[in-house]
C-alpha cells in the first residue's frame, strides 16, 4: 500500500475559531479501497478536519492532495468536482419524497418535453440498489417510512451514483439496531471492494475495529496517531482517545 499514491492526503491542516485551534497541524491520508476511521471525543477535531476536505470550512493552513495532485477545495461544489461526497449523520434526505426522487434531488432526469421522468429515475434507482442493497424493495414509499439502515442505503446510493471516489461517512451506524448496523457494514464492504476510499467518523470502537483498515485518533485538535487496526486492541485505541497516548510510544 505504501508504494501507491494516496487517494487523499491532508497535510499539516490547521483551523482556528475565535483563537481556539480546532485542528492543529494534522496530517492523514487515505488509499483507494481503504476505510480509515477517525476517532476522538466530541470536540477532538475529527469532524472539523473532514469539513475542510468536504469544502464546508476553508483551512487556515495546510494542503490537500487528491491522487498526488494539489487540490483547491473552497466549497462543497469544489469537493464534488474531486469526486468527494459526504454522508452526514442527518443524511440530508427529503422525508416526503421516495428513494428515486432523493437520488436525483436537484439533478432530476427529464423527458424530451421537459417533464420530470419518474420512470427513468426509478429504473436508475433500482439499478444502483441491485448493486448496493439487493434486498431493498421500498421504491414507492417516502423515505420517512424507511428504517434507519434503508435510509442510509439511499444516502449512500446517491453519493455513489454520482461517481464518488472518496466518501466521508459521519457516524453511519449511530442509533441503528444490530441488523441495520450489519446492513450498513455490508454496504461499506461493497464500496471498499469497488475501490472507493472511505473516511469513517465514529465514536464506536467496535465499528472501527470491524470496518476499518486504519484508525486515526484525534485529541484536543491534534493527531494522537494513526494505527493499523489489526495491530492494536480495543483498549489501546481507547487509551489513544482518552489519554492521548500512542500504543507504540516508548515510555519516557
């Protein structure tokens, strides 16, 4: 993996709000077909770091490289041009619309007469769900009637349909039951197998140990360290989060 060019490199990223450094000289990277977990307490800086990649915030300093080339990301539109999509915890779905209408929200398919082509949109939705979640059947119900896992499927389908290569997922299994969590886990594995790189923001160490290849832990705006998950225990990860101590750090 080290011989390849990272899909994403965030180098020496910093941002301050009101004099407080929310992110302080943090560097992380992500490879194609890899899941990197971002862990830390509330206020650790993980979401702020990722918002600089998604274009929600402009960095005070630091550089972003996509496929080895320096990227200029000033807003979410710029991020999309680099095939970066974000799935926030709120999912940003229109509850009153069905899955296909959510897939194409703001980018609707139209007929030659200029009318919204519901049939074509449903056909595309069925195609992508066959690939992502073959058990999904609720194509005609408003997404408000869907379960948490099904809603997550719709949000992921929307990102992937529009050719995401870099996916940011914010707490994707929060408030989901075991079955729903399993469904989302399977989706993440499929995306990974397709070569999509995923930053997974999570509070759940079990999720990170199960789904991620590496974990980057932040505390008080700084990076504690990045570890391969198969070289650390749950307790070591917890120690990184709580104590800010790298498991391979030598005692003074």
